């Protein structure tokens, strides 16, 4: 009985280690899309580099492209989220829009940053998935943004009244009308906005928000999460640790929808390969425009090392169990 009890205990330890290794190897993969057709922010390369640098610590592999040809069913299905970064204008053709819609319908997650609310202006599903379309902003200036609404990973690290230098966006509708929950609100008394404001964007003034179930999904399909922040205009903003924590908090919250393969093996889209296998072989720093077959700069590093360490730990555990049981049977 002693030997049997020991064997069961050893097996339980082994199973626990295998479960831990499996969980740790679920590295999310995100496509950053920063194509522009109208105004282009010079902070885009800085933003891409900043996001890629955050990847290893967050167990996220980032790919980056500005090629609308990357938006096909087969290519998008490998991503746990699509991140639109400071886009403007008509950045997708009809084929790309159809692939994007299908991706969302299969449970894909969406993140929008800064002027992504000023692209695909006549594409209804995109406007609903993001939450509201950009209208205008007053001149760049210092302002205060208030943390409002429920506790959220994108705002939990922020002061209640956050002093920041950025563009205070106004929108053509209230994102709450599609089910969004506002978590940051521009304090309109802290800056000058001469207007004119032609649309009702609701109160308090929406600056960042989330959707538990993205409203861009067609019919009764599975909806992933959506997160949007209108901040991020300046290069220096992307060097600010507090701002990066805000963005990464929103990204990581979106990934935890359990509708993609990084967190749910039964999902239809997302990263289903090992951390090292999912890495792009493309070179670069994330600042360039990639071709359709080769997105630039994927962040791997620590996640691959973590997987290797866990594999070694599992192997050592197996050897230890076998040796221990062999010695026990000889007693």
C-alpha cells in the first residue's frame, strides 16, 4: 500500500506540473495594424516599438504590418487580437473588411488606439466594434483625465485625476449606446475646447472604454472583447510607463475573453502553436511596413525561455518519479 500511495502522489505532482506547463505555454499573438490613408502620426514607429518591447513580460507575441493584404481568413485566424494603431482613412478594401468581420464573428478580440477611431468611417461593423467614431479635437494641450466607472485593468494603476498632455477627442456618438463602459473621461474644465460640438457623445466625456462583448459581431456569433483608448498622440507618451501600463492593461483584459486559442483550446481563432513556433521569422524593429507574407518584428524572448524551462522541469519530474518508484519497489 505504501508503494501504491507513493506512486499516486508522484503521479499527482507530475500532472500538476504538466498542467502548469500547458498554461504557461498559452502565449497570445496580436497583429498590430497601423496603415494610414489620411493624416499620419509620427509616433507610430515609437508606439510599435514600445508595444513589442512589452510583449515578453506579458506573454504576448506582437506582429506588425501596414499591408491590407494580410487581412485574409487564413492569416487572421492565427491571432488572439487585432490592434488598430493610430489609423486614418480607408485602410482596408472589401476583401479585408470581410475577413475582419469573419474574424470577429469567430470570437476574435479587438483593441483600438488613438486615431483608429478615424478610419473605416463608413464601415458599420467596425464603428460598432470600436464604439464611436472620431469627430474632432481641440489643440494639443495639458488636460486632466478622470478615472470613472468600474474597476478595470486599464485604469487600476492610474491616479483618480490623471494629468496628461494629449489630444482630447470628441466623438460622433456615445459609445455607451452600443454597450461600451467608459473608464476614462476628459475633465472638460481642465482644457480649452472652442468647438463647435455637433454630436451628443454622452456624459461623462468618453476617453477610453471597453466592451465585454464587441458590438461589431454579426448576428448571434461568438463575440470577443473590445477595448479602446483615444490617448497616444505624442512620441513621448509612448515612453511614459503609466500610459503603457494603461494600454497593456486594456490589451491583457481583452485577451482574457476566453474566446481565442491562447486561453481556450476549443476556440476557432488565435495562437495554437508553441511560443517559439509562433514567432515571425521576419527581421526588423517593428517600425517598417511589412509585406503581406511577412509581418515584421514578433516579440518572443522570455516566453520561449519560460517554455523551455518548464519542459526541462517536466522531464526532471518524470525521471525523478520513475527512479523513486524503481527504488521503492526494490525495498
